[in-house]
């Protein structure tokens, strides 16, 4: 069969390019849209880790979020898009994926989602309305998203992670990940200070943050956070005394003026002036 190698090569080439996008293609989120690091969205949403979390969920894109489409593929009865977006500019080796039913496709590049920073009092009030909401890894829409992958009778991913709490309250104005929040705004000098001295210098909406977690000051005496307690994800968003939080954090982390990544440390960032 002298043509077999050619046929096999042709099939492989088709398989490798079948889902490539051959022209500039964009998508705009028409609803709250889960962005996952897995193309098999249905299976990914069903998978849970030992703490009950969907770890392939990266974030939930807000309506109006603009994506650049880099690939398409059929999964079951719908199309999954491989995308990038300026709303989530973090490197990945797995790729980011959305369900095509949650977006509008266009050949012309749309304008980016409009970002307007609410008043500080509004941001704090919005976060307080989320008290008691459960913790969801990658969650930044407290009410969740439509279950397009089931019978449509329920919502999924209802809850917030730590940076998602702030992201939702600011309407998607602030960075989505703590790695970015750790350098966001300007630093407050805390290196070498005691917990009492740090607390005395904090203002509402200051961030106590390190790559992995953020706590948000809401007044002179309290912070708000969404925190995962494994086995108790419903205990997500809570307010705690600032003095208690600083004492707890400083048992294992030292205050620094800039994250070096060399050890257990935290910074304070002032982004709302």
C-alpha cells in the first residue's frame, strides 16, 4: 500500500489543524461566563478536589468581556472556544476555554469592557452584602452562572474566592488574582513594624495581601475576606477584627514593603485613594 504513509500524514495534518482559527475572530461574553483551564467543560465542572472545589475554574468573565479566539472544537453537542483575554492576562500552558453558547462571535475586534470604579463606600457595602456566601475557587459572581451543561434548572459556581470578592464589588475593575494584587496600587511601609503599628496606619480598602490570599480592610477595626475552610466551603465570606487577623498572619508571615518570593511574607497595598 504505497499511499498509506501519505494518507496517514494527511489525516494527522487535518487533525492538527481542524480546530485552528484561520482568521481573526473575537468573542464577547453575553452573560457571566466560566473560563476554565480544560476544554472538556462538562467534565471539569463535575470534578471536585478533596475540598469540594473545581480547580480548573480560572475566573468568571463578566458580561462584555472581550476574548480573542485562538481555536475551536466540538465537545459533545456544543462548541468550546480556546481564548485569551486582557481581563485575565496570566500565562498558561493548558489554555483557557469558554462555552460558545455564553458569547457572541464577531470578526471585528470589539471595544474592551468598560471599567468604572465605584465609590469606596459602595465597594465596601457590596462586599458586606456577601457575608455568609460560600467560598468558590475561581468564583467572582456570588449568585453563580446558568447551568448550561445540565438541565438548566440550577446555578453553578455560586460563591467567591478571596480576590473574587473584591473583583465583583468593583465591577471587575481590580486585578483578578492575588499575584497581581500584591503589586497593585502603592505600597504602605510595614517592614519591621508591630501588628499594632501596622493597624494604626491602615485605611478602608487597603489590602493585606500575598500571592495566594488577600484580606480587605473595611474600617479601622475590621477586615473582610473569603476564606476556604476545607470541608466547610459555606463558611466563605466573613468579617474579622483587624487585630486578630494581623496577629494570626504575623505568626507565620513577616511584613515587608515588597514581595520577594523568598519566604513567608505579606504586604499592604493602598490602591483606593
